[in-house]
C-alpha cells in the first residue's frame, strides 16, 4: 500500500506535467488536495496494517475498494486540467493530445470532478470496511 500511495499522491499533485500541463494547480494542490489525500491514505494504511490476524491481509471488499480508489486517483491526476495566470494558458491531457478546444477542456474538468467524486466514494467504502472490520476489545473484568 505505501509505495502505491506515495506514487499516486505525487501523481495527483504533479502528474499533469507528464502531458505538458502545468500551472497554478501545482501550488494550489500542494496546500489543499495533497494534505487531504495524504491524511486519508495514512489513515487507511494504519487501519489496514493494524487489523487483527496473521498474516496481515485485507478482505476482498477492502482490496477492491483500495484498487478502485487508486484507479480513480490515477485517472483524476491524468485528466485534471491546469492553467496559469496568462490568457489561453489552460490545458489538460486531452487538449495536449487532441489539440485545444473549449469542449475538450470542459470535458477534462467534468471527468476530473467525476473521478474525484468516485475516488472519495470508494475511499469511504475502504475506510468504513476497515473501521467496521476491527474487533472491539473485551471489557475489563
């Protein structure tokens, strides 16, 4: 979990650079999205590593929720547009590949929002399955 979490955190933050898209979102994400995603990943990683039982393993539902979360973060990082403070400085992976058009830029924003919502939903599934899978300690006698 830890290496994939780190790579995807970096991808969400600056992955757009791979497609030649970079702008103010790199700075903005550093102080908004990156801390939230980092905290979320740390919480679920700690919950997963502290589950009872040997060997340490997540359930099937937890594994699928983790995989879907990772996939949605990967897609969010790829499709998230970025822009600068200069006119016509907005761009996205789609506009870099297919040429700039406002429709592709709008599609990129919509896809990025959809992937972010899906990542959040799958994260909630992961979080709650990890929390509710924990056994409560017996009361002291």
